[in-house]
C-alpha cells in the first residue's frame, strides 16, 4: 500500500528511533543531504550542490520529536515547502550566531551523534543500511524515476551525431535530466579510445585560457553514464551509442559484460550479502572470458537508495542484500510492519565496455529493472549465458 508523505515520514523516523534506542543515543543530528532526504522521505536541505554538507540540519530525538535546525535564512522555505507539512518543530538561530550542533547542545541534554562529526560520534557509515531500506512508496518512486532517467538517456542518445564533442553530449544529458526535474550528480562521457583508457571519464572541456586538454569528438562510439537524483533517490545507468566503426572485439565484449551484470542481478537475493553477490561477479568475469582480475580495475557497484551507492560490493562484504533487523525494530515503534525492498546498481566493466542498470528487489524477493530502454536493441543473453535469464540488457545503440 502506498503512503502519503506524512505516513512515509513516520516510517523513516521510526527507523532512526530504532537506531537511537538500540545504541543508547538520545538524538541524532543529520546535516548531509542524503541523510536528510532519507529521514524525511525525500526532502531537500541543500543550497550548494557540490558537497556533502546541507544548508541546515534535522534533529531526531529518540522520543520521536523532529526539529528543523538551522538559520533564519533557511527556516521560511524549509518550513513552508519541506518540513512544515510533516509536523516538524523549529530550532533556529541567526546566521552569525551559532551552528546546528551548538543549538542542539543548548536546547537538549543527553548523548547525541551526528552524520558529520559536529555533534558526538560520526555515525554516517552506520546509517547506510537505513538508506538502503525502501518502503513500497519509495519503490514506486523508483519506478517513476527510472522511467524518467531512461527517457532522458534515450533522448540524448538520439541526439548524438558523428563529430559531436563529449562536452555537448554531457550538456544534452544534463538538459534532458533537468527537463524531467532530475538533478544530475554524475555525468560521464567518453568517446572512442577514452572509453578503454578511463573508467570514470569526465567529458573533455576546452580550458578557459588554453592548455593541454583538447575536446574529444566522437568518431566511432561513445559511452554515457548518468546518475539521476530526485527526492533523494538515485538511479544510475550506462548506455553506448555507435556512430561509426566499432573497434575490433567491442561488440562481443559488451555482450559478455552484460552477461556478468545479468548473473549479478540474479544473485541479488534476500538472505544474501553483497559479498555473496561479489563472489558470483568474480566467477562470472572468469567464465565469460575476461581476465580473472578484471574486477580490480573498477568497483562493481552495489546497493543504492538515498545515495548513489549506499554500500559497494566487495570481497567478503557483509552488508545485507535486504536487511530484516531494522524493519523489525521499527515495527515495534510503529505498531505495524511496513514492507521493505531495496534497489541496486551493479556496473561490471571491461576494457572499452560497461554494463549498468538500476533494479529493485521487491519485498517478495522478485526483481524489477527500472531503467529499461525498450527502443534500443536487446542483448541476446541466452546466447551469452547458454540459458535464459530474467535480466534484460540494452545493446549498443546505432543510427543504422
């Protein structure tokens, strides 16, 4: 059942209350935009968009009270458009007078923690499991965000022509995302040989006053990577476009890396850990003809949610695919048991190729890809894997 914003807020705060009570903390101060969104069901506390610090904070007491904590500059908008409808209280100060941590210390006694180290212990890393838990309402938001991301990516691919600069392709993806009211925290573009050289290729841009870097224009094929952010949730996806001849072996390698992705998707099951999925990933590289240590050259993605990656997969990683502990604890506070799922974006890669989609793990254990691009050709995964697969992967797009 879908919840309204107040009901969703109550569930998110119950998860934080459970965290506070189990760890014997009296309150938590959340300043980072990802944690602010996680606690409020997608509300915004940022002004500067290129950092980890928000312009104001949220204080959650173990008894369930929630406060806006910030300056009188931010208070009017936050209370009118973000927090007021949720029933939050106010703890404000003049911009030159104080800080969020000092305001909390003055107002409340007790043992407190924060997500930035400004108040007690920095517990940001320990909140990752809460960032990854998604109610049915948030899973539905993910479906809608995935469709928007796929539309933006497809529209950008359609606009690419031979000789187009990487920077112009990036600008087009930013614009298509913005038209759909998505922020774009990550846009990577690489043309031709840059795809093989760099796993995180910022699009080349001509320096303002000259320099050694020249803008690269696509001649054969191009890789686009986009992270789409809306209401705190992040969708990640990668697609390729061919506008000229492909280098030898690229088409085959691309389909094989999509096979690695498909096997990782299938291995993402309740009761497993990210380390369990990673073991499948390592074997898949070897089985599908990549160098055995190819995974050394780039992270392989992982759980997502209220962060681009709430936790990356790695050898032995104990992070649960779908946590059951905190939902039980939150149910004790709420008086009912919400259903939770999760979201994932694996991104195996090889020299000149990469595969990445965002998919949901639903409460019943089934999986659903939200970034499908049905207008593109489809990889024949049965031919790659020697059997059918539930995964669906888009092949390299082409004008032909």
